[in-house]
C-alpha cells in the first residue's frame, strides 16, 4: 500500500479542522471542554517522556537522572518553560560526562 493515501487523508483532515476554526471564531466551548483542553499539553509531554524512558533508553542512568531533575523542576516551579529548559540543560550536560 502506498503511503500517499494516508498522508493525503491526514492533510485533508488537518485542513478541515483549521478551516472550521477560522469559520467559527465566535463559538464558545463549554467550561468542561475548556478545563479538559487545558490538560492537553501536560498529557502530551507526559506521553513523550514516558515513551522515551520505557524503551531501551531506560538502561541509561543519565537519561533517568535528567528526567528526574526535570520532574523536580516541573513540580517545584509549575512552569512548562522551566521544565523544558532544565531537561535540555541537564541532558546536555550529562552527555558531556
């Protein structure tokens, strides 16, 4: 099967979603949806971290240490930018060791 079909389907679906957002700018979402959508960035970041640590990378203690430091910064500051910056910084410094 050619990969062109699924790629075009995903592109079309994305186009429809974006077009819907532009055509309905004054539409308000219920408060429940607003609260639920606020957790999407946290869920995505968690999924990326867990999937990267669950694989063969989990045997590398440097990556586990970087993830632990990042989790501590995220818990302490509650700022996404601080979480990402500390994770990149610690992982980069541990690669030098």
